[in-house]
C-alpha cells in the first residue's frame, strides 16, 4: 500500500546461530574464576611424617596391585590409614590461600614498589623490601566455615610474618603468593601455537634453555624456582624445537597442505659471507701434513691487527 514502509529483513539464520555461539563462549570466558594456590603450614612434624609415609605406602600398594596384584585387605588398610593420616595432618595444619590478581592490578602493584637504583642494578624488578608484603596481602583470600570471603591479611600483618618467620618459611610465604600469579590453565598445545607466531617468546625461551633458568627469572619476576607456568613453557619450547628441522630451520607442518601449510612456503636464497670467504681462502694456503697441524684461521678487526704489529 502507498506510504507503507517495507518490513525489515530478518538476519540470516546462520549468522544468528554464530552470534549466539560466540555469546555463550564469551560468557564462559568472562565467568572464569581466578586461579588459587594454597600454602599449608604444619608444626606437628609427627603428623606430617605420618601423612608422608601413608601416601608413599598407598602409592606403593596401588602400583604393586596394578602390576602383580596384592591382597585387597592390605590395600584397604593402607587407604584407611592414608585417610586418617590426612585428617590428622590437616587438623594440625594452618593454610593460607592466595588468588591470582587481574593483570592490571598486579602491574599496578609492582609499579607501587619500584626497585631502588642499586636494586635495579642487581636485577630486581621491584623493591624486595616492600613488595613481598604488599603482594601477600593483596593476593591472600580468607574464607569462613561457610566458604564466604572474609577480611584477610593486611600489608602490616604480612610484613610482620615475613620479618618474624625464618628465612625458608618467609620465602615460602612470598613464593606461594607469587605462585598464584603464575598458575597457567593453558595447555602446551596452545603455547606451541603461540611459539610459532611469537618470535619474541621463542627468543626468550631459547635464552632460558641456554642458561637453564626459568622464564619468570628471565623476566625479573621470579626467585629462580620453577613454577608450573615455567615448566609448561619449557615443555612447549622443547616440543617446538623438536618440530624444527636442524638443517633448514623449517617445520614439516609449514610444507604440509593438509595441516594448513604450503608446498611452496619458502624459496631458496644465496647468501655470501665475506668473512667466511676470507677464512676459506686463507685455509687453502695452509700446507698439508705436519706443517699444517694445529693451524686455525680466524678473523680480528683490522685496527686491532695493526696495533698488534
């Protein structure tokens, strides 16, 4: 009819389904809980020893039962003892739980406690005198019997504990708070994909492998101990390195079209190194036989050579 506006066109069914699919996934991503890490403290060494021995015995019997079979009554007794030892250990223990901070919060906390000039020269990424207590307090999460979050450690409380406890336990307290920030729930497969596209991460992990240090230490954010994230990255880097041809430096998947590669992914090129050419030329002048034994050709800067003459 004249003057009647056309009815709106409905969006394609496929697009609607795609939007709904992404909306559900995005909702799950946003609803993920921050990871936590718990430090358990037990002053009752007898309870701790009993629990450790019970774990070992139960594990031994499980393995023996899987391999050759053992008396079921013996396995049951070990499980009962493990349960009782665990209950006694937990009753004699205190636990402190730490939660990962959102990345901007952690970055802001680090900026609050920058290292002094001397500390920076020593390789510290923060002030080691003040930052540990702040992180412990910020990351600590305390819950009551019902599971509801309640007030926990203050920075003053944390500093008092770090100052009063022996060095090993004070370090463990800070390490637990830091470990919560390092918990990774990604898989080595996902890290492997990132290694393919992230040249900076590959270079960093190559240095870590060369010097046998964890990635967190290279970044100036760890105390030298290997966190779960450090181990995951090291395993992913080792898997990546094994996938690379030692001769040409490419990966088989880059050539395999069934894996998304391209049969013509690379072209050959010729590079001439003048230094290597000079060494090869001089090497040809080295006599054969005893006169040439031990002779090695090297390069030194011309100016240095001039001063040596």
